[in-house]
């Protein structure tokens, strides 16, 4: 999930079927990802359900580079995770302060202060229900957001 506060111009409309009038945080933000189901009147289109297996790599990292003259990156892993996220800052911005975890609807699940072990940080997420979440971190007075998947 991504959001923008640049040039939002509600309402957004599509073929007289969809009208987005606001977001869960008001008209100053526009979200890029939605779980939409759109049906025309009297029209259903269903396919036969099939079974499939999903394999995922738990060593996947997500990288964010802060703005404002900082060097380095922030690496988030293991993603997906069942229990612990690790955040490793590199470069000249290694002081992380507060974090917040929220789901795609904006519901907040956890707010806290970052605890470090040297210059990497661990966040326990084992108590979260399985799903997609956003980790928002304050790094050198800038917000950084990472998406992650919690699995059982």
C-alpha cells in the first residue's frame, strides 16, 4: 500500500461505476492499492476454483533510501515473517526512534520505541494476525515506510 499527499483531487471516477470521494485519512491522502470488487448490474463472472501452492523466500529484503542528504539504506527482513522483523540501517543515518505498525485499512496494531542491538533493530510481530502490514519508522527525523507480510 502506498499513499500520496501530492496533488490529490477527489473525487476520482471511473466509467460511472466507481467514485472515490475520500480516503480513510481524509482528502489530503490518496491510496494506490484497494481491494475492489466491481460488478455491473446483472453480471457475474466466476471461474472454477483451483488449488495451488505458493513458495516464498524468507530472506527477501526491502530497501529504502532516505532523503535529505543522508547516505546509506535501510534493509528490512525477513519478509514474509512469522515472528520477528529486523531493520538494518547503513550509512550516516542509523538512529531510529519510534515505530508504528498498521494494516492496510489504517488500523494501528503497535506503537513503540525502537530498541537496538548495536546498529540493527528487532521488532516482535508474532502476536499479529496473518496479513499485510505497514511498518512506519522515524529515522533521522524522517518517516520511512515498509510493507511486510505476517504469516502463521
